[in-house]
C-alpha cells in the first residue's frame, strides 16, 4: 500500500518540479518570438464579433503569449519517461515498481495527451501568425475543424476500446448493473470526447482552467487508485502536478495562456481516463464525469443555451455573454473572484464525483 501511494504521488511531484524548471526557457522563447495575438478579441459561435467579451478583454490578449499548455504535456512526458528510463538503468525492485508507463493503463492516455497537445500547438501557431497585420481576430483552425479532429480521435480511441479491449458497456451503480450498448460504444466515446472538449473554452480568465483541470484529474487519480489501477492513478496525479506547475505562472497576471495546446490535450485525455475508470476498471468513471467535471459541463451548457436562445428568440440572450464565467465578469465581478469561486466549485464537485464513484 505504501509503495503504491509513493508511486501515485512521486510522479506528480517530479512533474511539478520539471514544469517549474522548464518554464523560464519556454517563457523566454514565447516572449522573444512574440507568440501572442496581435489584435485582441474574438468572434462568437454565430460568427459575429463578441462585443462584450472584447470590451472586457481588450487589453488582456495582446502582449501575453499563448502556448503555455506546453508546460503541462512536456513536463508530464519528461517525468513519465524519466521514471521509465530510471527503472531500466537501475533495474531494482523499487525503481521497477515506480515505473508506471504500461501498455494497459497509460499508453493510450499519454498518446492522446501528446496528440491533442501537438494539434493544439499547430492551431495556436496559426492563430498567432494569422493575426499578424491581418486585421482579423483569429486565423487558427475553425471550430468545425477542431471538433472534427477531436471527433476522429474519439472514434479511433473508441474503436480501440471496443475491438481491442472488448469494452462495449457503460458502468452503472451495482443495483442497476452495466448497460450493454454494443458497437454504439464507439460513437458514444466520440460524443463524450467532443462534449468534454467543448468545455475547454473555460480557458478564458487567468488561472481559471488550470485550477479546474487540476481538481478534475486529482479526482480521477483517487477513483483509479480505489480501482487498483495504480498506473492510471499515477498518470492522473502526474497530470495534476504538471497543471499546478502551469498554474504557478498562470495566476494573475498570467505569464502565458494555456490556449489550445493545453485544452485540447487535457480534454481528450480526460475523456479517455473517464472511460478507463468505467467498466474497464470495474467502476463508474463515465457516469460521474458530469459531476467531477461540472465546471466544464456548465461552460458547455451555457454556450448551448445562449446559441439556442438567440436562434429561437430572435436574438435574445440568456446570459450577457457566454460562456458563463464571462457572464459573471460582465456583471461586474473581478476576474480573480470568478476564478477563485470556480476553483471552489470545481474542488467541491471533484470530491463529490469521486465519493459517488467510490460508493456506487
């Protein structure tokens, strides 16, 4: 038990330390190359200028680099490979025990983290380069293209779960038993992946996304540990530690933004971890996902409600601006108050979701 606890927490500590160490070099590179938008602002989901958002953030997006999410996936990858190499250079029982890079628990989430991070990095680069003297808000990949990429990844990973791992059901509380859905598991996997990714727009205020994602992955570390998926628990804790390193530099005033390279990698990986702690782990990781990730769900729902209202009620809005965290900014809340209250809500629901998963 003690060695398992060490195995879970040690990677998190290493990733945090690595994130702190690599950030000065990354930050210097981003500032030297002016990797930020040259014109503040964005368009909303119906293609029109987001007037209220742009008025709130007109001075925040220019001069602060994007691509800060590199800290997360780079420090996590270095940490996991470091422990893997350590176990091979010093093949003692101790070092072999703390190596958690395994085919059955960590290869898939690590691959999705890197794939999402690299695709997001390309999008961030296009957005930065596309705004140079163009007079436009953004020239990164369109939302449709990004959703398509995420959906394709979801279909591929869902197919792997279905065909290679023989997963075709959803975990429900023991009184109900598992729900067998057959090949529909694949499109469900893709749908959940896209849904979680859509909540990634929570990255809009200094420190907000980092605190929320750290709580979510810490919760799934606890769920996986309870299921004795120790390698997956270590991986989830590793991500939480790397996010905290990013957060150290992202609290107001942010040195850089997480942007797409962080949110795409984290959201796709979160969907994978949720499914891995479901029937594959003998648990209910999927059904508690809306609870554990409640801030992301609320963010997505606020966008859906806003767009639906504008289409069905002749342009009338429910929120002053969506997503909902910007609505509170528009009401006059200081950004730090919005961030810290979302942190509180995020921690509360992360713990609640973990408890529900454990007693289910």
